């Protein structure tokens, strides 16, 4: 708590959300040939965003489980749409994760992106506004707006600055996401006609008291919401857009996609789909848990046989987010804490892995595992960072990945031993494919001469990787700094579902 | 016979259309007086002065009149209400933009003749009257006047085979549809005891008669031809492809908008008879599905926009269905808003096409390749228009779809909303293709880099900005749209 700041009530959530968009507006005025200035401004704007979200966390009252720092202004009154923002335990860490990643994403692109630099930075900044906006929006249409607003910049980032098959991958990403979100849009409109509001807290209240939904309505509405979020997660078998998008996206795109965008799916389940339609969610719990467990195993098995490093990490994401979905349907505080931690952890470890692959790709221009081997002797510093990221992803005790996975497995075993066993075997498989990849990538004989001359990390690169390592260790050794922020909200949430 | 006396309201009500007709006549006369056809600039200026005059006359209606209807003017032939003024506003502003773009477009295509401006003025005047008309005869005369002008515009590049073919097809089809329209009107006239005005027809209480349903259906078919509703749409792609791009833009926006305004008024007043709602539902579903599916595979941008326009006619029928369902809270207020949003985006899209095409040849998808590199602002404007047509948030098109689907669900037509959403999804695919071409592909080597005329740049820019502004702050237009629909119901 920072008492001085509380006294003059600045619209802190608006600042966190809209600063990047204002930065994008500023960039449109800059001469496109002045690439250095564009990069510096974007970096500064993203640091400003980080500063605002740190102030937000400073103001966050960890003893309260309800919405905080709410801003509620009428926006389109004739259609009943309001500008309603708020933050609670579900979103606070995810907002922090987003603002934390962006400056380092910008730093990582200084060498990698050299064409249409201006448009690239504008797209990334707009993407940041879209992501944070989706985390803070409490009006369903406002949420839908931010949710869609992420789509166009990401589409452009993949389509313009991506790899060889970028147009195909971008289109697949767009169409997949659009399928889900349009059904959600329909469901939102249905809810409005049913309960007369787009406002989430009001809607939750009315669905519980004055305007309850019957079983069939709940079933279909839940499916419409869940489909949209399951595509975003992505939940098996709706994951097929992800490997394509990751492989074709530029490094920055992959980092944002894996680090933040995928969390939109699991966040949406927790924020909207399950609390709005709790009975339908309970009825379909088994089905979703089985899909999640299948995704864990399937993603891990697919990762085991990949030869392209980016594709491997993409499938590992399918596996890791399966854990989160599993935990979302557990409805106990431990599992849900695990789910939120796992979201943050996955953002950190996978984000860092994609950054590191981007670094080596800039030097060698290949992502095939077979083209590497024996790098540990050539680039020792790089190897140390890479191994830390891998160990974090595996869930080594002492690093961040362990806590979340442990809590989720614990909850899974309690619910059904079969799910627990299958999910746990996913952890084992995870260690297997990650270590296998590390072996082929860093160790073994140095067979390719091109690898001898690869240069080690530069200061700039160490600078943007180190914060990730610090956060990994912090979360691994002292997770309660973060879990205490989410506990009260989760307690309330579980109480609400049990009633 | 009573002596002809005109009230002040009657004089004011015809001023916008009158200004346009007079401008058209002056165009023709000055053209006769100028045998060398040299004063190209002046013709454009004259057309703009005329449209601006009409706009001023319309503004004076807004200032003088109240929102509610003035009642029947000219013995029930027309009225002056907010609904009609809104329609007139869309048409006059569209004609102003078309005139702005016409100068550069016509001279670069070597067909710079005063008739173009005169025809746009005549058809605009007729369209304004169509939006205001409240009886069968004035409605029919307005439709015929605008149609004749637009037939000629479609074949304006008479040296070209495709243009003549398209215009001829349009003329034959149009004559057919006029036949349907007139037959339907005759039946209604006979059944309702020789009443011409909509309110008298409604008061005559003949709408339960089965024959009345036939008459209303025939009128509907007449309009369905004009706005391109499946299965009466087959002329649309061919005519769009052959006609001058600018004339297509004019047709796509103004003919569709004025016809929908008139159809809306006709149906709201008369109720449309038995089975009208089922017929509209069926037509709407078929139009949404076939229009969007047919647009998927078009390589020609004009054909793609033609099918997209057909699909939008399908969406625009949903407010009519909602209104006829009799739920008085949701009176289909989304129709005027959606038409305004559609007009802005379609104008921007055709504006970009006129900049690409000297005549009618350059309208292939590949012609857009790399446009973002050579003309970034034009590409941005086109992208905004396409995104709005696809109904993606922060555009007016999104708000329009939101209103339409919300009303459909509210009135219990969930199936229409589901089909609307599914077909919107299909539409996203074909609206993305030009975006891919503009932003993701490299320019063709033969790409000519003639700067777009300033009129085109201005139109695309203004429409693009309006699309975004009304996507973020739509309150004013939503309210206007709602009140205007309330005024026709009295």
C-alpha cells in the first residue's frame, strides 16, 4: 500500500491499459526512417506501462477479494455499454506479467526486425493495450472489443514479419480465433436480452437472483463462451493453429503469443465462462478435464518428436496449458492458485525460451535441432541462461514451474486419481522432451562448422534475459509474495461457486 | 377542383430534391451552350454547388421541423419526417462524395461528359423523393426516375462492350422488377378501396386478405430486384463489373439505401399482409448464405463487393423482420444506422477502386498487391472499410451488426442471429484477402504510381475516419436512428 497515491485517485487501470495505445499514436507522428528513435520511444512507453502496473500492484489491497480500483463510466449509453474496469486476484498477476514482458520483447527486436519498423512497433503497442484491456474489462462488450483488438495486430505481426508460410499461418490464426469469438459475441447478446445488461458484476448478480437461466440456456451459452476460450488456450483438439502461428511468427510475436495471449483463454474461463454458467460448467466438467488431460499427454508426445525447436516449444505450450485448464475445473483454492501461478510461470519460461531461440536464430538462421549440437562450449553464457529456462519449464524445485504444477497435480489427484496419474506422467514426459532437446541443442559433438563461430550473448541480450531469471527464482523460492495477492479473490470465488 | 395552394411545409419538403433536379437541368443546358466541352472543372463545381444546396435545404428542414412527422403533404404523396431526412442526408452526402471523386476519375478514363453529373443529380433527387414518399404513385415515380438515370450511368462507358452488356441486362431486369412492383401496387390499390397513401391502405384494413399478401409480395419482389436480394440478384455482379467503378459505388450505396428506406416505410405502414414475416425470413437467410458464399471465390474486387453487397441486403432485412414481429420496444431501429455505416464503408471501398482503375479493367485482387507500400493511406482507408464490412470492433460496421443481432435475439429470432454470425465468419475470409494483398504481398512490377486524385483521397479519408468515429462514439447516430424509426410509426 502506498498511502500517498491513494489520496488522489488516479485512473490507474486506464493508465496501464491506454498508455501503450497513446504511445502508438505518438509513433505515427515520427518519421519512419528514424528507426532508432522509434525503438527508443516504444521501449520507453513500455517501461512507463510497467511503472504504472507496479503502482497498480502497490495500490492493490491483498486483504480484499473483490474488485478494486474500479472505473465505471457510461460509454455508449444508447446501447448500454459502459467503460467498466477493475482488477482482482485473477487479473493482477496477469497484468503484471504482460507489462513486465513487453519492455524486454521490445529490446529483443532491435536487431531482429529491420523492415517497416514503425508499423511493427505500433502493432506491438496496440497489442499490449488489447491484452491488458481484456484483463481489466468488466463490461462484456468492452471485453469483447479488447479481445478482438488483440487479433488484428497479431495477425499483422505474423503476416508481415513472419516466416515463409506466414500468410497461411496468419489466416489460420485469425479464422480460428474469429470462429470462437463470434459465438461468444452471440452469447453476450443473448445474455443482454435475457438480463438487460453487459456489466459483468451486475450480470452475475441478476443471473443469481432475478433472471436465472434454465439448464438448456446455460448449456449453450457456456459452450459458446468455452469454445472461444478453448480455441485461445488452445485446448486439445482445437490447438492446430498454434504450432503454425508460433513457427511462422517473428520472435516478438511468439513471445507475446505464448507469454500472454494464450492466458486469455484460461483467464476467460475463470472470469466469465465458469462463474456465469456454474451449473453447465459442473455438468461438463468431466468432458473438459478429459480434454485437458488428453492435451497434456498429446502435447508432450508431439513435442517429443519435433525437430523444429519452435514447434517443440509450441507443443509444450499445449501440454502446459492443459494443466491450467484441468485446474480451472477443480474449484478449490489450492488448484486455482496453481492455475494462476502456472499461467504466470508458463509466460515466463516459455517467453524466455522463445527469446533465446530468437537470439540463436539471428545468428544461425535455422531452427532445426539437427543443425545444432555442442554449443555449450562455444556460447557458455547463452547455455547457462538456456538451461535455466529449460529447468524452469520442467518444474525443477527452487524455480517457478514447480510450485504451480505441484498444486495442480495435488488437486487433480484429489478429484480423480486417474487424472492425477495421467497429468503426472505429462510432467515426466515434459522433462523427457525438454532434456532431449537441450542435449541435442547444447551438448554432444560439435559437428557443424558454422556453429564454431557463433558469438555469445551481448550486454543488451543479457539485460533483457536477466529479469526473467530473477522472476523465476523469486517465484520458485518465495511464491507467497504473489500467491497472497490472489488468495482472497479465490476464497470468494470458491464460496460463490459452492452456493 | 380546388385551387393549388402550397403550405410552407410543403415547399420546404421538396427543396432538397428540387435543388438536385435544378442542378441536373442546369448541367445539361450549360453543356449545350458549351459546344467545345472545355469546362470540365466548372461542371464538377456546379454539381458540388447543387449538392451543397440540397444539403443546406435539408439542414433547414432539420432546423425548422420537429422530429415528428409533419403529416401528409401534397395530399398524402409525401411527408417530411426524421426518417426521410436521414435517408435524404445519406443520399446527398454520398452524391457529394461521388462528385468529388468524379472529376479526376472521368478525365483519366477519357469520358468526361457533363451528363455524368446531371445523371447523378437526377437520380439523387429521385432518391430523396423516394425516401420521403408515402403513397404508391409517388413511390413508383421516384423509383422509375432514379432507375432510368442509373441505367444510363451503368452504361456510361458506351464504347466498352462489357458496359453496354451490363447496362442492357440491368435495364431488362429493372423493367421486369418495375412490372412486378406496378402489379403489386395495382392489387393493393384495388383491395384497399382505391387508396394510394400508405396510411389510407392501412386504415382500409384489407391487409388480412390473401390477395393483399400477393400484392405486398409483388412489391417486395420489385424492391428485392433493386437491392439485390437472392434469388433476384443475378444481375448485380455482371452490372457491377461492367459499369464505371464510380457509378457502381453510387449504385451500391444510394440505390440500396433509398430502396431500403422506402421498403421500410411501406412495410411498417401497411404491415405487409399475411406471411410477409416468413417470406422475409426465408429471403434473408438465403441471401446471407448465398451472398457470402458466392463472394468467397471472386478474383474481381467489383464482383466481390457486389456479392458482399448482396449479403448485406440479407442482414438489412433482419430489422424489417423484427419490426414486423410487432415487438414495440425493438422497432428495427438498427436499419438506418446499419445503412449509414454501410454507406460510409462502401464509399471508401469504391473510392479506392476508382483510384486503381482508369476505366473498368483494373479490379483484380492482384492489382492491390503491395498497395500498403506504394500508397499507405489509401491502403489504410480500404482496410478500415473492409474491417467495418466484416463487422470487427471499433468500426461502425460492428455497432451495426451488434444492433441487428441484438434485436434479432430480443425478438426471438435466434436462428437468424446464428446464421448471421456464421455467415459473417465466412465474410471475414474474403474481406481479409484484399488486406493480405495490400499489406503482405510485394507490388507487381507494372504497378503504376499515379497519385490518387485529391477527391478520392479526401473521400476515402473522411469515410474511414467517420467509420472509426461512429464505431467508438455511436451514441448520437444510434439515437437519431431510433427516433427516426419511431417517427414513421407515429
